[in-house]
């Protein structure tokens, strides 16, 4: 929330226009890279059908790669590192890398969201989260190619996890989101 308190510059291009272009590039690159993952049709269909979710979204400063791999504990204080992908955009897009947190600890990922929203996130957030994670799942395959078969396998497994968490993109609230933590 502190990072997102910094507003985007005046005159920033409309978010829907920017992110739709980015999504189109990711789809095109995925289709051209030669790698596939089982169930990609669910991702592609979700992206095609849910683009209206991008309309009228606010923009602010973003870290750009916010996940557990870029968090450090130093003398009891949380430190966020690796700002080389910082940009301006929808604050909710920032959670597109929560897949790394959820894979390590669903309770931690749930806590990230609940802390940010000071309670349970709205359903609108989860629908957009699914969109942003789906979009990233495509570009992750292309990103992995130069790093070799082991990293490709990691990204394929992550895509399968995403499809499982979101019930093949039919359920916007991921299965790792721990509703049971709210009753405590």
C-alpha cells in the first residue's frame, strides 16, 4: 500500500489501452515461441473474455516484481528489493507474482492480500488477479526458454498450478486463498 500511495504522472495513458496491448504482445509471443502447456486454451479464453475488467482502473507507482523472492527480513524489518521493473499501472496488477508466494505458503499469500485490503479482497480484485496471473503465465513460458529445460519445467508446473487454483479459469478466487484464516 505504501508503494501504491505514489500516484502515476498526469497524462498517463489509459490502463486498459496499455495493458490490452501488453496482453496482445504476450499472446503473440507465446504463440510464436513454440512452447505450450496443457490447458492453455482456458487461459487464452479467459483473457479474451475478460478484457473489460481493465476498464477504468486507477494507476500508481508499482514495484513491478513484488513476490517473496524480493523480500528480505533485516533486523526484524521487511525490506523490498529489486526495483528494476518499477513502472506505473493498476495497483492490483502488482499481485500478478503472488503465485510465488502462494506456492511457498498459501497462508502467507492470503495474509498479503488481507493485509493490503485490511480484510478480504473484493470479488472484483480476484477476477482481475486471475486475468493478470493468466497473462503472466503465457509470458513466463517465453521468458524460461533461455534458461533451459529446468526453468521451462518450472513454468509449465506453475501454469498447471494456476489452472488448478482457478479451476481452469472458472473460479476467480484461487483455491489457495485461505478463507479459514478469517474466522480466527
